[in-house]
């Protein structure tokens, strides 16, 4: 039983992170290099203290690299929101 509730908690946490990330990227992040992107996966560390987020930017190779660079530049901003 506890496994099921722990998995449910993890799933809710992943959904909350995804929603918050979308809110930050679309509303608060004003870097023009960030274009359309898809959240591919969110991997949460055991204990839920950290997460690794995998995204797939839209566009050509150059736009994708710029988008990833912009997101990496904004990691501190995103992390503290």
C-alpha cells in the first residue's frame, strides 16, 4: 500500500513541477532565445529534493542550441521561483 501512495505522491510532484515550469517559461522568463519546447521527462531524485528536467526545443539546430543555452543561463532564476 505504501508503494502506491509513494508513487502517487511522486506523480503529483512531477505534475506540479511541470505546471510551474510552464508558468515560469511562458510568463516570467523574458529571454527571446527561449522558444517553444516540450518537457520530455522529469526525473526526481530519491527523497524528492532535486529533479532533472529533460526538454526538447522546437526549431532548427541553431534555435535548439540557443534555447538550451538560454534555459541553462536561467537555471538560477527558475530554481528560485
